[in-house]
């Protein structure tokens, strides 16, 4: 037995060491860490328990029978992050370029099934060259098994994809099916067809990064929610995100003792937000003022910046925040912002995270590009997500809220549990100037001094419909509050609603706008 144990230790040492040192040097030369270096950063020290470390592929032909390394190019198992269990699989680019074969896929299926059964988050560290061509269609079938499990686990346990190298072809669809996608500038790329295929079919000459790099997916496509300059910062933020998420949809997000007083006043807000609805300000500063310790973890910071989405805490309890950003496009809703908000709201609802909506929206972005791009369909995604969400929902109207955008931004009429407004609020079908031009068009045109008559009518409309108490008098907001009490009001409201439960209607599933 002692001899066998000694032999086992030698085998395990070989597995941990990995392929030849030259492969490790090539990985480091690309600015990338090795698979086990990544796991050491991601997981709490000494907690990783590997499964199927001794697995080898059984493929033959093309010289494959002479190359049968342990792990088959993917390290899989479980460990802890901040003391809580997670399942993880990580491609080893040094072995077959991290390409997926039958045995490789079966290992991934194994940990995905364990995550679904144990009800713990699943993390994938992606650094692979796609399907293993030498294994043919069996490699493609392996991807099918991953996709099926991604969908089956959707909304059950958090799924996090971390892109640390190439991810091409069918391999790109698994991250797209998960809840969160992290990317690293300069080393990670995602695309369905690579530069060579693009060049052959269209004649366009483009680099890997320009086609599907982190900047592209972080600012243009919205595929990546988080973009970093190095792997260590990326993996540390994966750890931080996990500290804000429940292990599964059967739990509430983890709470922590709060050092920031829940009743802390926000007097700075009295000077931060201009009363003039045409003047800009930074909604991110409002968020930082009202949440615990000013800590806000923003999603999709570089994509659709006219809508802010992210997670923070109130009195130690995790809350999702959706907010219009007047600094970008005046905070209007457009196609990208609608998609961004809808996706975030659905994630929060799936994992029992309450929602606070900070509203300062002039409407939907007008123009033929938006209309022909399907703003009706895409805007309906945001509306559908809010209406379907059963978690606690609180609306705060910071300043203006016009037209259909007011309704869509979680108004009382679509199911917000509580709605508050600052004294600067203006809730109306449209701005006073536009409304006066429509309602009093003939009167203005017939007046000796149209400009003066227009100003009179604008002032009349503002006085009648846009004073701060109009909505409160009609029960459309629950209270008009002093901005300095915003944090205290939200903390108390979230505490009340923490045990909210809304039975789901009987149906197979809804049919949201595509």
C-alpha cells in the first residue's frame, strides 16, 4: 500500500505540474496565467477539490493515441469563495489548446450536473480553441450537452463565464447563455467566425481583438458585462460578485453587518441634482451617496451608459439598482438601454434581489434608426421584465418622468410596491414645451405675439399638471420626500418588503419579446 501511495503521489505531482515547462512559458509570454494559477486566485486557499484529474481521452487517429495527457485539457472541481462552495471548470490552453473533445466535455457535464444538484454557483474559466477537430462530431455533441445544461440551470444557480483567452465558434454560445460574462483586454476574444473566415467570405481584413475583443463586447455588443486590464483584477471581481449573490434561487442574497448607519442623511443631494430638468448631473454620485459605504458594483459600465445597472447594499442587504443617467443622452431609453435593463432585472428577479429604480427620464430616444431598429420590440423587453418581476420593487422619481418611459421605469401602474418622488419631480405625458405646442397649437398660431403666448401656455401647463404634488394627489406616488431622507426611506421600505412573496401564475413559461 505504501508503494502504491508513493506512486499515486508521483502521478498527482505530474498532473499538477502540467505539460512541459515550455508550454507554461508560452502561456506566460502571452500575458496569461496558467489554469492552476487562476484557480489559486479565484478560490479560497487550500479549498479546491478536483474531480477526474486522471481522466484521459480515448480518441484514436491523427496521432491522438500517442498524446493522452491527464485532465484532457480541462481542470474541474469545487472549492470555496469567501467560505461558500462553488463549482468550477477551467480550460488548460497548454493541452490541445484547451480544445474540447468527448472526455473534456464529459468532465464539464459532470461539474455542471453537480452544481445543479448541490445548488451552488458555477464558474467557467474559458481559454480554449473550440471543438477538437481530431474528434469530429463527438466534440460538437459535447457542446450540445453544455448548452442544454446552461439553459436548464438558467435562473436556478448563478452561472459566471470568465473569458481569459480565445472562445470561437460554437464555444461562444455557452458564455452567452450564462448570467455574467467577464473579459480581459488584449488576451480574450469571442466570435462565431474568426478573422480568417471573415476575410475569405467578405474580404474584410480584421484582427482578433477588433472582431471580438473585450473592448468590442464591453462597449458595442453588450456581450461582456465586465472588462479588465489583467486577469488578477478580473478574478478578484468575480469573487466580489459572488459575495453579492445567493448560492441558488432558493436562497436570499448574503447579508453582512452594516457599519454605515441606515438612517444616515443625504444632505449633499440637495445641491447635487439641479432643479432645472434641462441641466445634467451624474446619477452615479446619487447612487454612491445613498448606498452602504458608497460601494456600487456596476454592470455593463461601457455599454448603454444612459442606463445604470448594478448591485449595492442597503443596511447590509443586497439590492439591484436601475437608474437613468442624465450625463449620457440625457438619460433617455433606447434599444441598448432597454436590453441592458431587461437583462439585469430578470437576473435580479431570478436570484431574489430587490430592485430600486431611480428615475430621471425624458422619454424614449426618437429617430428612424431607433424605430427601424425595433425600439417597440426592444423597449417592450424592459417593460416585460419589470412587470414579470416578483421581488420587492421601489421607484424613486428624482426629477422628470415623461411619457411611456415613466410607465416603463417601474411605475406604480406596472407593479412597483412603493413609489417615492423628490420635490423636483415632473411626471407628465411630455415636457411642458412640447405639450403646450400640441394642446394650444391654434391658440399660439393665432396670437399677435406667438412666442409670448407660447410662454404663457407653457407656464399654465406646468402650473396645472407638472407641480410636484400632482401625482401624489392622485395616488400615483406614495410620498414626496426630502432628498436628504432617501437612504433612510429606502432602507425602511426594503426592510418591510424583504419577506415579499408573489405566487407565480400557472403556466409553462412566458413569451417575452425577442
